[in-house]
C-alpha cells in the first residue's frame, strides 16, 4: 500500500508562499513610509523644533507673578514660567526674524523690536534669578 504523505499535510505550492511574502513586504514598505512621515511631521519631533508651538499664546500663565510687565512678556512670547530659557530665546529670535521680514514701515519695525528687546531682558532677568 502506497502511503501519500501530502494527503494528510496540505502544503500550498511554492508560488503561493512567495506571493504571500511579496504582499507582506509591500505592506511593510508602506507601513515604514507611514511611520517615517509621522515621525517627521510630529510637533515634538527632534527635526521640527516646535514649529506648531512657535507662537502659541493659548498657554495659561501660572499665577503668582505680580510684575505686570513680566506677565505681558510671557504672554507675548507664548511662554509660561515653567518653560526654560532655551524656549524663550528661540521664540525671541523667531519673533525678531518675523518682524524684520514683515512689510511694516521701518519706524514701526524699530518700535516693535525695541519693545521685544525690553521684554526679553525682563525674561532674561527672571530666568537668571530662577536658575
């Protein structure tokens, strides 16, 4: 009596296995592209230095600061007292660049730059006392 082993263990042909492997490889390629796209477009991504949070002014300023000018500086730069000096300096230079690139008249630009410089000095004093 001939015993046919393949009747009990059906194995698909080799071409079906490679077809399934190709489909899986294509899926993995698209999934990797999706993950890379998400990585580069995340706001907290290391390659994207807070672009979406650059001028976000909706943060609530922590109470307990009596100096109105300092509160105004925090609101202007979109910061809280819990943020670090690096964030403040980054937003300061970004705001300066935005004002310099704007189409405002030179007198208005100078006035705004002086106001921002004065506010940044207040923030620098605050962070130096805190630090």
